[in-house]
């Protein structure tokens, strides 16, 4: 980072971002006066929906500083700001639900639920809560009063009369502040309680779940009736906290009690990408307000992706709580750090010789080129399917380019640019983008999958657009300038990945949960199971787009943000979708992976079908040269595919069939090739099914490449983001690096190999 060339690029990127922000503000003020459109270069967005198109939802349940900020949709607590009766908020290990009768705090327990698919779902419902009810007012209305990176304040009451609860991801504590009066505690059925040796503490045994509720010094606990206790709070000390205990021992209570009065006031995540060593460091920091006593450190709850292979934090944890995400290990500290390896990515792979399949590859390319226009929107009418169509053409375009078919490359490039201009230009009545000031979001019409009315899936939809735009910019840098189409792409990036906190125009990292380390797809968090995400792989695709666009635009901060999001989400996928390290799924769970992850459950299903091939495939697609993380465990790939075949037989026994029988066959062959490239190539069928984000050209090129170069080697890194290492069955290792700069660059690999990377191209070394 000391390179003056790098610094100049960073300052240029900062100036560009500031200029864009000013341009957006000025343009928006002008547009509000006109009530119509805002021009960004050659692009345009609208300040109101057109015709009968519906606007995004309102978010009335906010208070305090949250009224001055863009609305944080797509978070684990999103239900709170959109619904008068909030759903349960799954913070893990605890769940919290504000209700008209008080604020509920529960410790969800495992339930195994059989399904018609002859497998099971794993549920951790919000049930058997402790209910905290103010004595002087009702909690009929609850709002999001404050939000930091992994903690929130829930305010329940009316006007100045408020019960405020601070809830944080991973924390075994919920802390409360009360404006006036005392608080009643209603226990679940069959629960019992007693005042501890410390008279401030009420110990609760709820049928094998153990809690402690801490009043302030001078607070008095009295039992009003069986299951109903009151905490009388002295003036000036209107606070208390609730703790779920790992066990009922006096020693555990004594260990955790000192932290009961260290109330979390702020949480912040910081990220850093060390390009030289290909490491991504994340630092988690919590600030506290000490209500009484000497202890100012909170107790942080670490998920498996935090503590796995992290000796520095494991040495500091002695207690843990089971949860839907595996063991939450308790760390008495205000800060901890994780370090993960960024395994690199490439925008494309080079030409293949193809051998005796050369004529076949050329024939497939010619056929796909003839059908290219119809590939742009094979289903639907909105931004998701259009984005998939754009990306499928740009992926195919790279194959044409590398194989030396420049005329075909140019035709595909013009098709993509033309379709993007149609949407981004804003002149079509049907297809356009709208910036909604009330929420702070960009939505696109025609709406698909409730992306407007429920704010769903923005990172999925716009990820395809951003990734396709980066591919265009690689071939036509002028196209990406703010004076042309770059401003509109920057706008889409801001919608899903604004890195600044507290802004009015866009929220901080709309879709990404920094503490759980993955994205959420549902915008408003409908349902009792909490928020959810299905296609983790489409989230990855979005972060790849950020990396490429940031590099091409000279925006080092955006590129590094993309690297952090990409690396972090992969870590969560390996734990919570695939359970590669056997730390998460219970023994009762029969499937090898999770296709739908919720705050309070996980399931092997999709939103639109229970057909097994699509269930397995939705967390694989789109498979591109940035999908090498799927090859981390070749044995898991084969186990996953074998399970899919067995489930397909069960599906048939239920009188159902996939249509076509080999649906998404190209996806599964590409996936198999990461473990068995020769076998995958041998199974490829010229007229096999094609997923609508894929092409036969790209699939065959992929299979031919891996059959020659072998499978990815993910334990060798390089001092550039854009690299890949592969090893074939004969032991030959191939090193690739893409150099986006205009100068030759020496790329150093961690195993000692060096590669001189030529400017603006992919370079190769074989050993």
C-alpha cells in the first residue's frame, strides 16, 4: 500500500466516489422539483414508479437515530421495522420478540420435523420465553431505535415511556433500560425461580434451560404469584439484564455475572485485505456502557466460523451454548479477530486446444452465437432474468475471445451493451430503475420475486448486472465511465454494498450480515423462522462483480470490500450450507447440505419446487471461474451428487419427475469436474439440458479446461487477487494470473513459483 501508483489510484477513486455522491445529490434535488427522472451519464433513473407500478414498502416502525438513516432492509431484524407485530428476531443463541404483552426472550431448542420428501427439517423455534413487562405502561408499539453492525436497540412503548432492549448477535445477554416504574417477569410454564445468593440476581430453571436476571444494586425481587415475579427498580437505576446460562452451576454464574452490567452500546466490524499474503482480516469491536461494577468487557458469542482454527480466541473461551449454527463459544472481551485466506479468482480461463473435440467446440459456439439474442431473457421479464441473460452472454463472450473468434466476441459484446442501454437508459415504459428516497434503495421494474414490494434478492439481481458490466468494461473502458454507463452501475453497487454507516441515501451493506458472515435475501423478514437466504452462490457472484468493477475503475476500497465479502461469505457457506467441518448439522439431519438457511431453521428445499436436482443446484449456480471454492473438498462434491441421485429416486417414487429429466445437467457436470474432470467431460451430452444462466459453449470450454489442467489447488496463494492454481492427474501444476494494469507484473506464488504477468491479459506458467 506504500506504492505511490497505488496511492494515486486510491485518491482518484475517493475523489470519484465523492464526485458521484455530489452528482447524485444535485441530480436528485433537481429531479424532485421535476418529479420525474435523474440523469447519470447516458443512464437515467426515476424518482417515482411509473403508472400502476408499486413502490417499495414503508418502514414506519423506527425511532431515534434510525429515522435519519436509510432503512436497514434484509437484516436479521428487518421484520421489526416493517411489521406492527414483529416476528421473532433470531440473534443466536437467543431469540427476542417484542409484543403487546412485553418483550420475550427465549433460548430456541432443536426440533426435528419430518417432510413429504422423506427427509427432515431442523427447526429452532422461538418458544417458552421469559416475558418482561413494564408495570407503568404498555409495550403495544415497538420500533428499531438503534442499529450497529451486529447489535440493535428495540424500543417498546409510547412516547417517552419506553422499555429498551439491546440485542446482539451471539450474546448470551439481553440488556434492558426502563424509562420509569418497575418490571414484571412472567416465566414459561413449568419454570421455577429463586433469588440467588446475590440478592440482585433471580435464577430461573425453565425445564432444563437456565437463566439469570440481574437487577441493579438496590433492586428488589418479589414473587407476585407462581411464575410471576416483579423487580422493583430504585430511582436512577432503571436497568437490568437477562442471561442464558450454559449450565446451572454456581461457578458458571460466578464467571459470567460480572459482565451483566457491561451493556453493549455499539458494535463495529473492520476489514483488511493483505494482498501480498492473500489474507483477509476481520476485526470485531464492541463498545459498552458500564452500568455498575468494575467489569467493562461484554461477553461476545462466537459462531463456528469465528472460532474454528482460531487458536487465539479458543484459548480465551471456556463456556459454550448449543445453537442452530453449532456451538456459540463465549468470549469475555470487547474485541476479537479472524483471519481467512482469499483463494483468488480469474475473470476467465484461456483458450483450449480441445484436441479431437475442437470441431465439436466450434460447432457448439456457432450454434450458441446464432441463438444469442434469444438467450438474453429466456424467462421472466424483470431484472433477475435479464441479469442472468446478460451474464450468460458475457461468460460465453470470454470463450469466443480466448478461442480467437473476435467477430463472435464483438457481436456478443454489442448485444449485451444494447440490452443494458435499453434498461439503464430509462426510455422504456416497461423496464426502468427507480430510486426510492423513503427507504433509500434502487428498485427495478418489472418486478420479479417481490424485489420491490418485499425488497427481496437485490444482491442476486444486481450481482448479475454488475458482473456483466465488469466484463463489458474489460473490453470497452470508455463504456464504464461516469459520462456513459458507469454511474448507473455505481448506483446498483451502492444499493447492495454501501460501506459507509449512517447514510440517508443507502444503508450500510444492505444484504450482508457482518457477524453471521453471509447475506440475507428477504428484505422484510417475513415469517416465524426469521430471515433467510437460499442461493448462497448467487451472493458470491455479486461480490465477484464488486471485485472486478473495483479493479477496473481503480477503486481499491471497493475491490477490497468485494474481497472481504467474497471470502467471508464462502466461509459461512462451508459451515452453514455444506457443514464441511462437521460442526453444525445434528445427527438427525439426513441431507448432506442445506439449501435454505433461516434464522430459526434450515431445510433441504426451494421456494418453487421440491425437485432434488434444483434443490442441490441452487447453491451452485452460476458456476464461473470464481467458483473454485466449491472444489474445497472433492469428496464432498461426490457425496453431494450421490445424494442428489438417491433423492431423485425417492422423488420418482412419489409419482414425480424432473422436467426435463436431466434438468440443470450442465451445472452438475461443471460441479463434478472440480473433483473428477475427466469423468465429467465424458458424461457431457451435446443436446443435454442447459440452465438459463449458462450456455453449452461455456460449459464445454469449462470441462475441456479442467480435463487438461486438473482441479483447483486452494492452498497455494499469490500476491495478486487475480490468480488460480490447478493440478492434473499426472502432477503437472498450472499457474494463472490476470494482470489488469498496463505494466508487466511479477506475481509471486506462496509455493515459491513466480510468473511474469503480461499487461491486460491472462498469463500462464506450467510446472
